[in-house]
C-alpha cells in the first residue's frame, strides 16, 4: 500500500491533505469520536452550541480553557512535520483541516485552511462587533469580555448548528476542485459539510489516499487505504518520495 501511495503522489500534479482529529491524537489531544472520544464523556449540546453558550457561558469557557491547557502542552508530531516537509518540497499544495489546535501551522505548514476555526482565536459574541484576537495562553478570568464593546468573548470555533466560515469553505472547495489527489488523514468523515472535501476531488476524477487506524465514511471511496497511525505512515511516504 505504501508503494502504491507513493507512486500516486509522484504522478499527481496537485496534491492536498485533508486532516481530522486522528492526526493530533498522537500529540496527546483527545479525539471527539471513537472509543475514548470526548463526545462519549461530554454532551456536545452542553458545551459546543450557541445555545449552550447563551445558557451557561462560564461552563462552556471552563471546558474550552481545559482544552486550551491540553493543547498548549501538545507538540506537532511526525505526521504534522511530514506534511510540512511535503509542502516545502512543492509536493503538497494545501492542508485543509477540521482541527482547531493550530498544530499544522506550528509544524511549519503555510497554506493551512482551518474549516472549524482556531481555539486560540477569540471573537466577540456581539454580531455587530467585529473584534477578534489571538491568545497565547488560556484566559485567566472566564468568561472574558470584549475590550471594545463589553460583550462576552467566545472561542472562534465552529459550534454545532453554525455554518463554516465562508472564506475558509470557499478556499477549501477551490483547493479540492483543483486537486487530482487528496490525502485523507485521521478523520471519521462524519462531520458535514467538511467531509465533502474528498468527494469534491473524487467527483472531478481525482484519487484518494486514506491514512487511518480504522475504517471511516471515506474508506469506501478511497483508492488506497493505509491502516496505520499517521505518525508512522507519513514519514514512510516522505522517505519514499526522497525527502
């Protein structure tokens, strides 16, 4: 399977990557689905919806502060670094990610499209106030308030029931439409509309390489399926590409 994947990459003109929580799990960041996923321990509607924030912003912020602390201790793993290496070599054109941890950027990837936002970015909950800012560490006081209008600040991430950021989605669709190969890594393929990205490439005649520790909703349409941890598979692929 590795040789087949390497040959596909070598003979492709426009390669992109589409990543999910699985690529960051090996950096110590819990996934949301799966046997030990966060949604088996917490209710999404209590912590990751606009209604939850309106009902109890302190509880929501306590959860996000905990997640920020977990993410702050995490470092990019070999899979993140391999993708950055492929981009630097001109092989990989973009990383489209469902993750909000910022690890692709920390690893050195430059063209990163964050479909679900970034946990370190905050924005005002007042729809007529456009204040946004980046945090370097979790906020001390919660819930934090907007320095511009005094409304509550919230994490700039996509919650259940919210649309994807239009600009990020448009960029992702453009990249997926250009691509003739998408490397899908560590995603369940269950979260819409983000999970449509590989299908867009496939529908235009492109190929799919999937790297995952188990099958996903993407597996039935994958041309090559590598059942392996991303931190093992991607360095083998970069080595096979001579990087």
